[in-house]
């Protein structure tokens, strides 16, 4: 039997994922020990785990070097890769929002300056509304955009809204909802179905507990 | 400073890889021709209208475009099916079945799925004028024969039928824009809800069920029970018929089903399929029935076919360990300067037995060193032959 490779986003999502795999009967002791290794196997050797940057999970899975992975819907929307999206795991809930100062008139702007990590999502959202925008791609501290005058608004994930509030910003529009998703390579689901299908069913069950 | 780097997504092909690919192409083309599929070629350049009209319309951002001398727009072909259909509809006598094949590159300015190739090589067939299940079964059987003939192991053809979804959507007032988004979600098996698609009231359940129907032929019974719509049932009946024929050919072990497989909803009109293997993370072959494509040319010719992605195929074979060892310039004949005439006739004599002879002009030592560098199996020096 061939090994199934799972790509996990380093950090909180990976911890939750390992918990879930344990609920499904996998022995994940080796995954919890502190290590700098990027590739780890479970005790049975049937599964192999790779730990990657959250936004990279879809590309590993699309190319089939990982058979499955867990990442946020926000990443899937931005990366736009061809993968099966098998389960909404429900955790890691957040919203993709447009935020800015409460008095800004989004529709009235000639060219709206948008600071964001989510370039594709922003382009798609505003193209649909036929609005001209200028995108300022940032990779962190997005909220700074309007505060310091780099942009008119931001498009970013909002969990509690605390950072926004502390900087005097508010949510102006909801763009999409996000939560953790189980994704599977389009070929692996069929060619390794003896392993992957029962696992997906167990994860669905285990996640509901 | 001039920049000689290749643009992204286009690649040089080195002799070893090209030899391997050409051998594979030749195998496919000769198989196709023994099944009656005659090879055609079409120009890489085409008028824009061909690629922007009707169900074959390609997203303009994916087309390489140029201005022609008269100011009109030229594009590079995005696939071979459209030129083949144009040839069938406008150039060849309407005698059916008409079978055409090709092995050629096509172009995609902005590739999305899998591989980043902007110039991609495909070998494929188009079967015109057979509307029934026999036509679909024939091209699927030929696809299986082609993959077997290439020496690929552990593959299967995963089959769906877009009519099943069409039957469901016939009951919903869904906009074209929403439909496109919906098809992307279905192709990704991402479950949908009425909150996202209010116009699909009561239809989300059967659509979601459809995405889960993949595996062996038992999914056909599952679908029969879950989906009550007339057009869906007819599509299922057609799929069963195709499967029955393929079973009769002894090919059931190579067949699986995915009723959530749609690919392009507007383009395909019936059975659709993909070839997949354990040895590669993306499909190596794709095809299906496209009965409405010829309408672009004012005709109404039922058609089905498939294309094998040669780069994917090569990678799968390589991964499987089926790539033959390189065999370049097997033998070197060293010809001393001044002995060209004798060298020429000696080389010609050796080549008569089908041997590959590369000539080196120089001394015995230089010739020996060259032979070693290129990995030649034997080195002969003119006048010293054993």
C-alpha cells in the first residue's frame, strides 16, 4: 500500500488537525515532539505529514506531492487551485472583510486604494462591482494601511475585530466567510481511495464530536 | 544587456526527451490510424472569431493575440479540437463516421490548472457523426488501448455525464454567472448551500449528493434513486449503455465513475472523462462529447474525442520507471585529417546495418576522449578496425 502524504499549515491549524487525526485512530505521538524536521510519519507509517506555510498548502495538494491537506477557505479563495474541497471542518472561523474608517464612501471613490494580502480576492470582488481599484500588496500589519494613509481601505480576515477597533477602523463590507477545509488532490482521491475515503468519512464523524 | 531567458511556461526539449516524446507520439498516431483516425495538421495561427464564438469560446485572457496586417486580430490556437471541428465541418465531405487524429502543440497565455505550460503538446482523436453510446465507448476504448500501448500501469478512466447536472439545473432559474461559479464548486466537490445560491431552492441536496457519487458502477444505482429528473435519468441511461459496451470489450477493470465530473458545462454535452494514474498528480488525458461545437460553423455534427497530455504522460512514465535509457550516438568513428573520403565510405558501410555512427575528425586520442565524453559504446579509429 502506498503512503498518503498530508500537508498541514504550521501553527494553530496543524495542532487542531493532529487532534482530529488522533480522534480518527491515528497514532500521532511523533508529530507532537518538538522537532525541526519538515517531514514526519505517523506510527503506522501509512501516513506522512509535511509542515508548510499556510498559503502553500493548496499548491502541494494541487500538484499531488501531498495527497491531502488542511487550510483555510481564505487561502483557497486567494490561491484558486484545482483541488477537491471535501470537508468544512468548522474551526478557524473568520471573515474576509473590507474595513476602513467609518466615514469613507467606498462607492464614491474614483480609484479606491486597497491594502491586502488577498490580491486575487480583492480584484475579483471589485471587478464584479465594476469599481476601479489600486491594490497595495502587504504581507502583515494590514490595518496600518488606512491609519498611515497608504490606502483607503483594507481587505483582510477579521476574527474578533479587536485590532480594527483599537485602530479606529470598522468593517464596511463582508466579502466571504472562512473556516478550515480538508482538501484532497483530484487524482489521489480516486487512486488512493482505499485509504482516503474511509479517512474522510472518519474525519467528518470525528469532527462532529 | 540582451536577455536570452525563455518566457515563462515555454521550454526547450533536449534530444533524449524529444526522442522519448516522439516515440510516444508515433505509437499513438499509428494506433489511432489503425482505428481509422486520419491525422491532420492545422496552422498554429487562427482568426480570432473561431475562438470567441459559440460554446468553444475561450476566455480571451488565455489567448495569445496579435494584430494582422489588415488590422484584424490573430490568435494562436488554444486547442486542436476546434481546428479539427472546423476542418470536419467546412473542408471534408460529410460522410460519417469521420475520424481525425492529431499530435501537435497548442497554446495558453495564462495557464491555471496544474503544470505551468503555455505551449503544451497533445495527441488526440475526434470522432464525428456518431451520436450514440457506441461513439463514446469507442473513444474511451481507444484511450485505454493508447495508455496500455504506452506501457502505463495503474491507470483508469474516470467517467461522468454532464446531462445529469443539466437535468437538475433545468428546474432552476439560475443566472449564467452563478452557473459558472456553481460548476467550479461542483468540479471541486465543494458542497453548496441555498444561502449562496438562493435560486437553487430544494436542488442543493441532489447536487451535493452528486459530488459524492464516485467510485465503481454502484454510484449509477445511487444516482437513479436520488435524482428524479427526466433529463438526468436519460443521461444516466446513456452512461450505463456506454459502460455496458465497455464491459463487453473486457475493459471494466479500467473504468471508474465520478458523477460530479463536469469540466466545462457549456462545452460538453454528454459523457465526459479523465485518465488518471497513481504515477501523476494531475489527469494525463481528458475528453468527452461536444455535440454543439460544430454549430459555430453552421453545422450540426455530433462529436466526441479525447486528448492525451504528452508532458504529463512522460512524467507519469518516468515516475513509473518506464523511461528507456538514453541511446545517443552509439558509436564514434575517428577519421584522421586527410582521410575524409575513406572515413565517409567506412561510416556509410557501418550505417547500412542500422548502426548509429558519429564521425570525429582528428587523432585517435582525441577521438577516444570525445567518445568517452558522450558515452559512446564503441570507438573505432579508421584503419584500425577490428
